[in-house]
C-alpha cells in the first residue's frame, strides 16, 4: 500500500465538503474518504459514521471494504454486502452499518490508487448509473485537488531551490566581486611597489653611472678620489636597497618562522642604540633606554628580529630628528612586552599615519623629497612585528610633537592586544605611570652622545 501523505496537502475542509456532497447527492446514511495503509484504513473525511469510528478516525482492515477497491483499482458496486461472497464476513457491515456500498478509487499525483471515496447505507440498495457517475465525478474532484496541490508543492520546492541557487549565485558573485577588487588592489599595490622600487634603484644607480662618466672624462687625481667616494656611496645605497627588498619579500612570503629564545629586552634595546650611536652623535642627539619597574627583565622571543625592528625604528628616529633626543622605553602592556621608540623630531601628520608603513611611502611630500634610504624600513618593521605575532603602530605624543612608535610583543602562543586607535589610525599614547615618568624613579637609564 502507498503512503497516505500523498493526500496530506489538501485541507480537511475541502474533503469534508466532498463527503457531505456525496452523501447528500446519493441520499445515503454515510460517506467516507479513506486511505488504505498496510494495517488499517484511515478516514481522511467522513460524515454519518457511528460516533466511535468517527472519533477514532481509522479502522482495522478487517473492517474495510475500501481495501477491495484499491486492490481492484476500479469502482466496487455492492447492493448487499451480506450476500457478497468476499464481503459477507467483513466487520464493517455490522460495526458501521455498511450493508449497501458504492466506492471508487482515489489516486495520488502519479495516478496510483491509494484509497477510496465511498458511500454506505444500512439497507440493501441497487445503485443506479447516475449514482455511479456522480461518485466518479466527486472522486475525480479529489484526484484533481490532490494533483493540483502536488503540483503546487513541487512548484514551491522548485522556487525554494531556485531561491537557494540565486542566493548561492549572489554569494558567488559577491565573492567574485571581492576577489576582483582584491586583485585590482593587489595589482595597484604591485604597480606602486614596482614604481617605487624603480625610483629607489634608479637614484643610486644613476649616481654610479654618473660617477663612471666623470671618471672617464677626468684625469685630475683629486677629482678621481671624490668620484670614487661618490660611486662607493651610491653602490652602498643600491646594495642597501636590494638587501631591504630581499628582506621585505622574504618576510612577506609566509615561509619565515620566528625563533623562541630568552633574552633581556633592556640589553637588546641598548645594543640597538649602539648600532645608530654614531649617526645620533653626529647630530648631537641624546639617547637613552628606560625600563619601567614592572617591565619584564627577561622575555622569550626572536631576539635578532626584535633588535632589527628597534634598529630600524631608531635609525628612522635619528634620520628625522634634528635636535633633542631619541629614547627606547620598555614597559609591560597586560601580558605583552611594550617597546616604545620616542623622538623629538618633526613628527608624523595623522593623515600619513597608515601610509608610512607602506613600501616606498615616506608620508608627506617634503619628507619624501629630502629623505634617504630604501623607503622599506617601516614596512619591514611592521611585517616583522606581525611575523612575531605582535603589532607596530604610530602613537601620538601628548604634545603632538615628535613621533612615538609602539612595538607590542605577545608571550609565546598568545595573541597580543591591539592598541586602541585614535583618529586616522594613530594610536592614542597610553598614560605613563609615576615610576616611569616621575623623575626617573625606578628607571635604569643610559645616556650617550
């Protein structure tokens, strides 16, 4: 037998109207719309049944005449079931007063007989051709309702599937759009990178080529010595540019892995200061390392790369500071190590706070015009900080003069808390405690130059 769910899409009220119409049109005591299951028949709708069966809503197959309609697949005309050889022992005769029976199959959307629309009467009755035609017409209405609801259900499912496909396509289109925009942005960055690289390489290369031309045209030993020095300086600048480019690309490749060793942050900071001591002394700048009382004396991380970032930041600070000081401050930032490089130089305008970390971008045009170096220093420093699991940001000092760069390094296996961002991506400087600002109390300071 077939699943009665094939009729479940049609409302009971629609079926009830049909069974009432069948009983009225054929003038019978009862009418039923049934679905025959493997062990019972279910009354989808009924009128005139005894209260017990009406309330129960189903009967065992021993009390079903409709099962014979389904088995035959055609109308069953029974004037007196008590005299029918296959029905005279059927329990429906006595329990439901089904003496006379007229039933015709009802079908699912695929045309399979799954139940019957029938009328029954308590007295023997000879069913007329008009009776049979009326019942067939009403059963056809049941089949039509079932087919229409099945078609509507399929259409709804198809619409749902189309909606899902449309949503999927929309999501894919959005992904493609994002991928296109990302590719365009990457191409723009690449174009700028190549243009910047071309400029940075061309400048020292022109110095080398110009010097060679001068050598070819000059026989003055004094001038030859000066040209040799110029060529050497240009070649060194070109070498530095290539070295920085290799470093930048290597860090950005994702193949580099930081080492984990114990080191003293204060010692590393002093070593970084020593590396740029001559440049600072040439400008008469004072330099210092200050460690807050709660700052860690020892840290686990990549000592070489931390020193490299500090040298990069300190060299940048000396380059843009004409007078005053350059300092490294060592603090604790939650669970993280904070290394702050502070100078009294020209500072960085908030509008250029993010741009200075891009390759070959030195911020404002005046700085770009007068600055030396490869233009990759801060880009390398930030990528190195990210490689170490930390962050490098530009802070705004309290009096908005000079520059302050904050390097945050998390403990191994932890994510560093990002500093809060102020306007234009500038990090708001954290208030210092009395121990680190109050007259040097609790600080270990080293001053040179």
